[in-house]
């Protein structure tokens, strides 16, 4: 074997042994396992696991999975292919749940994060509400209650952008004290970011951090909400009235069985889809939100 071939062979062996050494000593993932995302998470179920109060995966099941609570009302719902397994589709429909214990105590969520995937179009006439946490049907007298997570879809169907809009309500003295945030108003790119609706599924996160009294909205792990509306002084840690109920796809109003609460003109029933809905009693940090986006998008 000549000197050139010996040198080439030596170089190949060095590369091979270097690669093996890296795999053996530096990788934190067992061979064959999927790689972790920033934060070290491998599956979405690992993200803030101890803080997860409620979860809907909609895999051919409409129950809230942690408590196995089934809906009391189920109007015009079906299953479709979701971002991860099956998803829930509503055709001018909604679901109403009985009280879920983890979401129904005064101090259940001083801070809160709601994470879900949505698929929606602008409709030119009404708001699209995805997740509502309200007082129960015997007490709720206002559609604007504890948590409202939705999209201002009343704009023209030709508009290629979506306006996320969420409200937070706290009841420290029995009456509501609230605030909201939206990705609209002011200068785009400075005050807020646009959400392009061309993605079939969009990861929507609403986060309230009681420490700074901040409300943030995220689309596909990017904070898009208005900086001018971010800090809502006076809200503090959320205090929930009890008992509570969850509505998916609509507001807590007379149209959905909350007879003390008026149905307003912009209150539509949802024509759209939801998947992987999670409620945490924590303000998830940016890394955790990014991990949920990446992992659920990968089906993990």
C-alpha cells in the first residue's frame, strides 16, 4: 500500500472514530429516540407536566382527558385529521362541559396559559370563540367572564391575516376585574405582529403572568400581541368565582344555555377546528411555548 493510500485510510478511520466518540459521550438521547427540542423536552406531555390542569386531545374522544369529563352539550361537532392525531371540527357548533374540579377553585390559576391549535377563516360578520371558562349556567350573567380565547374573524374573508384576541377576568371581591390583549392597533412590526392565516393549523397561546400582570398572545411560538396592551395593572393573581364551566366554540351566553347572559350580534358559533387544548396554572416561559409548538407539530 503506498503512502497516499495509507494517509487516506488513516483519515477515514479518524473521522469514523470521532463520530462514534461523539455519539457515545455527548448525545443525551438514546440511539433511535427522537431528538429533544430546546428545554430538553422529547414529548409535549413533558412540558410543565405538574402545572397541567386540563387537556383535550380530541383523538376520537371529546372528554377532558385528565378528569375524563364528557360534554353536557354537543352541537354540530365531528372529528377530523388534527395537528396531532384527530382534531375537533365545529360547524356552527359548540361543546359545554360540566364543572371540571381542577378549573373550579378560587386559587386554581393565579397565572394561566391556554395552548391550542386552531384552523379558522375570516367570516365577515362574527367573532370566533375557541375556549371559554365561565361561571356556571346558574350564575353567569356576562359573556365576558374568566377566560375568553378567540379570533376577531368578523373582518373580510379576503383578509389574509387573523386578529387574535383574549380576555382575562378576576373576581377578588365578587365582581369582575379584567383586561385583554389583541394583535391589532398601532404600528405592525412595532406594536404588534400579524398572523398569516395561510398556515392550515396555527398554534395559539394565551399567557397571563400575574407577577408582571402581563397578557401575551403567541402564534406559532412568536409573541404577536400588542405591546401597548400588555401590562394590565390591578389584575394581580387571578381569583376565580366558583363553580365554573368550560365552553368550546362559543361564548357563555343564552345561545349556549347560559340564560342570564345576553347573546350579542357578534357572537357566532364556531366554524373551525381545534386540537391539543391545554390549560396550565402557570405562565409558561418562551422556551416551553416553543417546545409545545415544535413537538405537537411533529406529532409528539
